[in-house]
C-alpha cells in the first residue's frame, strides 16, 4: 500500500506552473487574435491525428468561418497581447470526459511553426510506436513538455537538450522500456528543470546519470522508477558536488540498486522530503545516512533485502508521515524511543520481517497514526495501542494488522 504526498505535489505544481505566464482564450472579444499561419499549422497537426469520439478534443478545430478563432479551440491558449499560440494541450487526461488513447496518429512537423509555444502536452495519445521527433528541439520557448504514455520508442534525440527553458519534462511509461537513454549529456543543458520524469525508460547504459542530476540546480522532483539504472561507483559518490539545493522528491523504485545509493543521497540530506526505494533489492542494514534526513515525510524501503535491527536514530525522523519498512529481513526488537517525537506519523509498515519482543509503550503516544501494519513478525506480549490511542484528543487509528504474531489483545 503506497500513497503519494499530496501537499508536496500541490506545492510543486504551483511552483512549476505559476511562472508559465497567464494565457487567455479571448472569449467574448470580437477581434480575431489567431494568427493565420499558426491556424494553418494547427489544422495540419489535426490532419495527422485520428479521434475516436465525434465530440472529442479536436471537434472545435476547423476551417469553417465560425471556427476561425483558433485561440478558442479546445486545448489551445494564446498570449494575452500577442495572440500567439503558447499552449497546445491534447492530453485526454486533461479533459475528464475523454478516454486515454482516444487520439492516435503522428506528431506533425507543423509543430515547428508554433515557435512561441511554451506548453506542450501530448500525453495519452497513441503514437504508433514512433520515435520522438528531433524537431521538437527547435521549440526554444518550451517550458513544459509531456510525452508520457504515448507508446513512443527508440532513442531520445539529443536535440531535446536545446530546450534550455524547459522546467517540466515527462517522457515516462512509454511502451515498456522501449525508450532508450544511452547517455544523459542532453539533460545537462536543461538547467532550468524543476521536474524530470523518465520512469520506465531503459537507462541501463546511461552511466553519467548521477553526474548530470547533481548539476541540475533547480531540480525539485526526479522520477527514475523502473529504469534499470547503472550502479553508482562508491569511490566517486562523495566527490560529486551537488549544485542542486532544492531536490525534494526522488523515486528510484522497482529496479535493483546497491547500498552505494545512500552515499549519493547524503548530498540531499537536508532537502529530501520524499524518498521511494521500493523493490530495489537493497542488501544492507538501514544506513547511517538516513540519520541526517530530518526533513523526510515519506520513506519507502519496503520489499528489499534490508537486514539488521531498527537503529536508535529513527527517533530523530520527527517529520515522517509515511514509513514503509515491510517485507525485509529486519530483526530484533523495536527501540523504545521509536514512537517518541512522532507527531506526524500516519502510516507505518513493519510487516513481514523478523522483529520480536514487545511493541514499545512510546507507540501509545502516536495520536496521528492511521495505519499500522506489523503482521508476520514475532511480536509478543499485550497490545494496548488501540486503547491508548482512543485517549488521544483526535482519534486517528483506522487500520491495524497484527496477524501472525504472539500478541494478546
């Protein structure tokens, strides 16, 4: 059971989109603001797409006189003063009544005629397994580019590195790792990036990924889940100078990693609030590097091969709200101080380990706890958490699983 951090995502989106500039559709204005050259380009883009719904996203696009104002077409926004097209959003997920992949076709080369474009979202369009066209790299004003879930394949063209104004880039979940990233050199030119999502792409040959990520100064969120990442060389991990001061959300889940990843993460000790290393086959004790990550609110280390005991420093993680350590090889008892200073903890998963002994009394003071998963261990003794939590000012406990233990309720 895994959940996102909605507060973080909301803040991130505000940060990302707040500076993209306000746009107007010009509704109610008698003067036609749409540039004829851009209108023709949009109609050519439409010709390369097929829509399954009669009243779909492209239904408002047309050559008829009453449809001359392309700034009023669905998915289009124009600049307030210039009338230039600055937004092209054809993602079905943007419009609640349209289904994913309700559009299919090709990315038209007429995109290059929209040189003032700042926001391009083609996610959820079935693009026939084509490669990412290199001409997208000529859209120099782009700040937002989303080509996720489009069934694209092949190598990412290095021309994307020309998009120096880009703040949001999402190429994730395309055709089951059919997008290949052999090196990260093109990414290092995207120095304005705030969000980078390349999850479920094939990065097995991108040995320079750590070096490049360390030199993206404004990066807030990085998702490389399921990417077959090359291992981090332990000797060089400490020497990497991190110029990013704001990386807050990091997802490296679902592919094998070695313990050297924690040495690299030390660079982000004071900025990380969300760390997901679910299912990475990590074979190590809980590392001392976590001790300094006092800002973490979300930590998922479940479904690994982590061994040893739960360290005493866990009490220092006072901001943690979601802590998943389930399905590992943790053993010994839970430190008595574990539950102290946990004024934010809502979700705790310790299930499927080798933990034993009594559940500490400090647990009884976690009034914020909503979900406790501690099944399939060797816990013993009495269990008073429910009784004690009921004495909290705000009773929060919703789900408890203590099955397959030796606990008396």
